[in-house]
């Protein structure tokens, strides 16, 4: 199917286009969501708008036919006093049902449809737009059917003068012949106004526009639509205002409650979450907000911001000159700065505790590596399927140039350690000493097997799956259970799908393998060759790794030491330590376990 779309130029050619999200069951559920949205609009028009049209107050209409005057009793709607009508004169330039507000909505739906078709989360966004559409029109059914206001629209007044809607059945017949349904009686509140509002909000929420000019265009579009609603007398001014308010209210409610609805989650192919009320005045820990994603994320982010500030880190957003978002802590200007590289699925804020524990007195720079942290959305939009350590290293060397850094030492953990070694290969004198913690150069057999199966535990989406992931990286069962809610909420806040980290990790793993050997042999041979290329007189290298690490091969530190030699390389073996935590000591964590070694390495 995708090949056929490519052939007829109907599918943009993007790397890693998510065919599995749009085809098969995903397409079926999306069509079902669309059908529900259309059904809700028809229901509102027939059982709300048509009934209101038949019941709206009408006055007598006089018409002259030749020399005879006819009076049609109770057939002509009339406009109520409206301050908006006093300010905005009647002006409806487009003929028939295609007025400006309808055209503006069409612009949104057309652009969003094309935009979402090229994104990995596009099917989910379209499904949520359909669900929001359905919610809006069911709310309108509740309000339209009980308010019978006279119609101020001259076009609808003319229709009613011809006697087409004097009863509810007459009105139903009129509505049933038109699509989209037009009842000329559906007021309180404006459906067009609500549509324009929530579509604009979705554009900001999911970053659907490419540039600030695009976001400005979306705001200008809804303003034109609001103006046209009043200028065409399609609605009273209060209808438009209420439509805006209802859309804002309903959209926010959808963000909160849709993840807890089994029906909506089934349609969106998302896991169902629980919602627990939290008293905002009660001082509780993370374990008390299990299920309340918004409260958990806010508390986590607030805590992170406070900690970063207390540790002396400043947040540096991307700029045209330095497009990589990063943290920076100012230190001794006479010594080379330390570039700190986080592990897979982490980001700059999550890695900051490693640096805080080590108490490094030099300038420390902590970037988000490609596909992580504040760069996740860019990876999703570009369709990227993962970067190798070499590709990430090349980008970090460019990042140092953009920062004006002539030489730096590197602190790398897991994937960041593998990237640090590649930087030493490629960067020459620019890269100095390396402090490597469990560097991702060769994986264990179990990690290789899990990678081949899509890196199941790394792709966690729920609290239960996060608990399994934490157990994988070495935390005791009780600690994994305690940390799982916070870990899951942080993952949910990134907006990635259940396959995202499998794609990211596959890119890293693929860069470690040469064709013709077993995966383990290829990775180990590649490690030795990498060490040979990065070997340089005067460069110090320390490798720290736990003896219970189930992710990184146990022979990695020894192989690095064998190639570099004891004169330039040291190995720190941490007893009982896994890849991130210790099964034997619930209070032991990799960041604190290596802290004194990192402190001695960088400060001496």
C-alpha cells in the first residue's frame, strides 16, 4: 500500500514513515473515530438544530405579489439586539454555505491532515481531533436543543419565509438533504467558533506548524473566522464567545480524561491510565499521585528546576548559533570544561545529578543528545530511526565548535560513554581525558536478544512496564516499584510511542556491528579497534562499571585497559552494581557510586 502511495506521489517520502500506524488496525480505528465524529455532528443537527429551528420564535412576513399583499403568519425569524452587529456590519462575501469561517476551518483540516500524515504520532493526533470534534458537537446538542433563538442570518430567514421549517419534521427533511448538516437554528454555542479554537490549540499542543510565522498565521486565521461568524450573522456574538470558552474547556478536559477512558484509549491504541485526585494543599510524595499524570509531571519538573538551580546549572535553550539545548555550570575558567554525555532514554536534566554528586569544580556542559530530551519532537517529526555513536560524536564535535570550546574532557555514561570514545577517535586534540561509566561499546547476550526483539523493556509506557525496566538496570524490586510511577510519568511527558526507544537504540547498536561475525564478536572487535584509534600519549581514561551490569558486557573495561595500557587507563569495578542501581543495596545508585572517582579524576 505504501509503495503504491509513493508511486502516485500521494505519500511524502520520509525516512521511517510509520506504515504500521496508518495501515491495518490503526487505519480501521481511525476510520471508526471519524465515523463517530460525523455521527455526533448529524445527531446534533437533527435532534438539536432541527428542533431549535422549528421552535424558534418567528414573526409575520408580508410579501407583495403584483397588486396583492400576502401575510405569512409566524414564518419569518428576526434578529435580536446584538452589540456585535452594531460594531460589525453585515458582510458575507462568499456565496452559499462556503463562508469565510468554513473556509478557515477547511484550511486547518487540510494542513493538519497533510502534516500528520508524515509524523509518527500523526494518526494519534488525527484521532484526537476527531474525538474533540465529537465532544464539541455532543455538547452543542445539549445546549442547542434547549435554546430557541430567532435566526439573525438573512439567508436562513429567506428559507424559512418559504415555509420549509414550520415543524420539526420539515426541519429534519431540510437538514437531512445537506452535508455538512445546516439547520439554521443551532445557536448557543457556535460550532464554527469552537472548531477554530480547538484546532488552533491542537496546533500549539502538537507543534504542527513549522515556524513562528505559521503559529501567527493560525491565530490570524481564527480571528478572521470569528469576525466572519458575526459579519455573516451566522451567530450572535455571545454564541462565538461561548464557543471559544467551551472549546478551551473541552480541550483541557480531553487532555486530562481521555487517557482514562477505555473506549478512547482503544480507539487511539494507547494504554489506559488511572486518575487519582490529589489535594493540592497536602504535602505528599510521588507515590501519592499515581495515575494523575499532569500533577506528577508538574511536581517532577518543578523539583528538577529547583535542583538544577541549587546545583548551579543554567538552562540554555537552542539558538541559531548553538542549536543544541544544554545545561551549563560555570567553573574554573583556567581548566578545560567537562562535556557530560547522558545515556539512552535520559536527558540533560536526568544526568545532572551525576555531575552534582561528583562536585566537579570546572565548567560543565550537559547537552541533550540527538533524539533525547528537548530534541525528541525533532526526531519524531524528521522520521529519524536512530543515530550511531559515530554520528552523535560528529554532532558533539560540531557543538563544541559552535560553543567556541577548543578542548574539553568528557564524562560519558552508557550510550554517552560510547559517544565519548568516538569523539576521542574523531576529535584529535580537541578531546582530552575520558571518564567512562558503563560505556555502550559491547552489549550482553540478553541485551542483544532484547534489542533484536524491539528492546521491549526500554520502550515502557505504563507504570508496570517502567518497574520491569528499572529491575533490568539493577534496582531492587522494592526500589523499582517505588520509582516506577515517576519514571513512567517522565516517559509519558515526552510523547513518544511504544517503539521509539527501540528505533533509537537500534541505531546505536547497529553502529557497533560489522558484517560477517557474531554480534558479540563484532562488537568486541569494534571496541578494540576504536581503542587503538583513540589511543594518544597523555590522554587519561578511566572506565567504571558494576560487576552485575546486565546491559554492558563485563569484558568491556578489561578490553579497553588491555589496548590502552595501565599507564594511561584505569578501571573501577563497583561490587554489586548493575547498570544504574544495586540489587544488594536499595540506597546505592550509579551516580553516587562513581561520584568520588569522578571527583578525583576531574578535580586533580
